[in-house]
C-alpha cells in the first residue's frame, strides 16, 4: 500500500523537472543575446564627439570623451547649448547707462555720470562674462561742488547755502554803499567754480552840502546816506521855505531845499497918528517874538526926564501900533529898538498936543492900585452899555532873561469906572495894552510888580519890596498813624512866585499838635541837632530831579537824601512830619510848609526785635552748653 502511494507521488512530480531545465536554458539564451547585443552596440557607437552640440566641444575627462558647451554657453553639451544671459545691468550710484538690447555673453554696457555729477575714478564699461555676471564697471561719479561763494567788499550775500551746479548767490550792497555793474549774482559752473562777476559796491558820498545865501550851516562833516545838514537864516534874515534841513540820499546827492533867507524888514511904512506910532514888519510866516525897547526923551526939560518901556507884540502880527503917553505942548525924541536885529527907529515929536477927552475917548483918569489892579473912567456923556476891552500884557524880568509872561484876554463890563485886577508874577515889569473892541481906542500902561520874599544876602536891590510872598505848598495826603510808619507822597507845584528849588522833609519830635512856625524851623541835619527834642531835616529833594512830578518817600530808611541822613524814628514817641517848599533865586529865599504826617507810638522795628530774639536764643544756648559740660565733668569724676 505504501509502495503504491510512493509511486503515485513520483508519478505526479516527475513532469516538473523538465520545466526547470527548460527555464534554465531560456535564461542562458537570454543572457547570451544581451551580451551579444551590447557587443554589437559597442561596435556601432564608436565616436561620442560626433554627437556633440554645435556650440559644444568634445573633451576627455577621466579617459572618456564628453561633450561640453563652449565658453559663454550653457547646457548638456550634446542636445542643449544656449548662450549665457547676464540679465539687467548692475546699478552704479549717480550714473546713467545707455539703452541695452542684448545682455548675453560678450556684450558691453557704457555708463555715464548723471547731470550735476562728473567722473572721478574707475571703469565706465561693464561686460557680460561667461558666468552670467556683469563685470568691470566700478565707476565713481562725484557731485559738482563749487564751495563757498566769493566774498565781495561792502556787500551782503543772499544765498540758500547751496554750492552744487547751478546754485546761485546774489549780492546786495550794504547801507551807505551803491552798486556798480549789471551782474549782481554768480552761479556754480561745471568747472567747479563760481562764475566771475563785475558787480561792486562803492561808498555813497554826497560831498559838500549846498551853500545857501545868508544862512548858517550846522553840519558835523558826515556825508554818507542819512547824514543831515541844518540851515538857519543869519541874524537879520528870515526863512521863506518850509524845510530847513537836507539829507544825504542813497543816490549820492543832497536833497533839494526850498529854503530861502530874506532880509528882515522892520519899521516899514512908519506912520504917526497922535499919540500913536505904527509900522509894519516882515519876519516871515512864522513870525518872531520880537521885543521893542521904547525910549522917550523930553526936550527942553531941565530934569532930562526919560521914559523907558518894553513892547512885545504877538509873534505873527505884521502891523505894530504903539501909543505914547505924552505931555501937552512938549517936544520929544523917541527911539525904538528891535532887540533881535538891533534895528533902530528914531523920530522927533514937536509940539505934541494931547486933545481933551471927548466922546470918542473912553480912557480917562487911569490909576493903579494893589500893584496889579487898574481902574479908569469912561468918557462922560457916553451912553451906559456893556463895553468889551481887549487886554494884551507882556511881562519881563531884567534879572531873569528866560522869563516871559504873555497873555491876551477879554474884559467885559458896563461900568463907567471899570476895575481890572490881573494875575501877575511878582518881581516882573509888565506892559499892558488895553484897547476897545473896535481897536479905535487904546492905552498903554506899565506895571512893576514887587518882588516879595526874604533875602539871604545883606545887599538888597533898590526898589524891591520885601513883602512876604511864599511859594505854594504841594498837594499832599495827610497821614495820622499809630504803631507804624506810613508811606508818604506828594505832587510837585508850579512856582508862581518864583521857581521852586527844593523840598525838605523836617522831623519835629514830641509835638502832639504839630504847632510850628515855618520860618523858624531848623536847617540842621540829624547829626547836628542839640538834643533829641530838636527838629532836624531828614531829607531834601531837588525840584528838577523829581520824576513824573510825584515823589514817594519812606521815613527812617537810613539813606542820605540831598546830604541829609534819613534817621530811623525812635519807638514809643510822637513825631510831626513837615514838608517845606523852598524857593531860592536872585539872592532871595522864600518858603512854605505843610503838615505831612503825625506819627505816634511807633512799635519796635522788625530789625530790633530780630536782634533781641537772636540775642536771647544765643544766651540760652550758651547757658545750656555750660550746664551740659558741667554735668559731663561731674559724671566722669564719679
């Protein structure tokens, strides 16, 4: 049974062996065919170089032939070899390049500098190399810079600080200099230089100012633009123009003047109409403050009586009319002198007759009372009605040449015996011309107002009255205080009875009601007083040095005012403060006083209290330190 099974298995397996043998033969056959095929192929492709690309070259590497693309080409060498392309050319600062149509191997690009730049160094040509890179161009372009522009004497530069090509600088002559040349600017050129200019500035000189006939020239010698020369007419001439000065202009010439000096004409068309003499004068449109001195000498008089008076007509009045006070049936020699030009008018009056008062005369029995008041009687028979008078008065002083008091006013009254009181300055001589409203009647009166006051010198001029006439007191705000010192102030006053010289602050200690005599007050300083109860001058202020007409003053500030020490007031005392106004002039002194403040029970000043407190603290600290040292010493000994 077993043998049968074995036989059956063998029968089934036996056919597989031939298949295996067949498969092995096939493999051997195939291998032989492939080897033959390879050998055949080797025999057919015998030359690699013949297969290289047209732009390739056959080279040997490692014993084998291979195809490589030529220089400037890229690819596998057999099927592909295209030319190398470098792409867009590189950027070089401040340069421009020509338009490029080819960027492949071997092509070139030329660079040039941008406008306003110039070549400085490097190579301006770029070449596309075999590696596809542009090489060779390292050009450097530098911006054109002309540097600082040239300096021109006497000229200012108008410039935006730009120094590159095309930049422009302008020049302008300084004040006092004039430009010459048409080209007042310079430009930066490609040559790195500013262009040359012909512009220059020369000093403006007007030279000698023009000379005007009959005039005085006031000139400091300067003849540059803005310099001024003043002209005024010589004595005896007057100006007819409106402009009296000339200015050196920027064009190098003096301004034109319309000033002309014409000879003064006085005592023109002299006429006599008893008892008045009149004439005309020509001093120009501005007129002149002319003073006429009239001297009348009575002829045939054993006493040789003379009469002097001063006449000062309004400055712009052309016609002058002077009425003389003449005695009946007397002969006179009259001399009238114009002071400013020293021109004289002399004439004689023979058998002058003063007619009796008739209806047309309105001044009669003229008299003066109270030094400054005038009264007269109107003509009898005139109908009683209101009459208006024109009063023109001029006051002068022989000892004070700069003084002049001139007033024109109207006076209306219906009285037959008018009385007119005038506000006149003391120590002055006045000429008062009173005329009717129609100017048909007038009278000339001379007043001498006495000079009042107290004289510092023993020599008193003759004819000067010594009646008291004190200067006005300034406006003050009276202060009555307790425990503190007030701030004092006052306003200056106008010197009606003479110029104000100074203001003195007087301290009177211990007077509760401030009773005093102004002229008995002291002139001593604080350090010169005999006792603490004596009054003293603590400050003096010159009237001309007070600013803005007001002065503010603090008592006791320990400073000097006008040579007087402003001593501090003592506490717990009463003081009367007086402001004294002093007028000194022409050897005379007048004064007036006003109570300024009343101060009582002044507290200790802050400085004094501070000293007391600090002294107390110092003493206490010293005692404390001594006790502390004593305690330490005792402790150490124990």
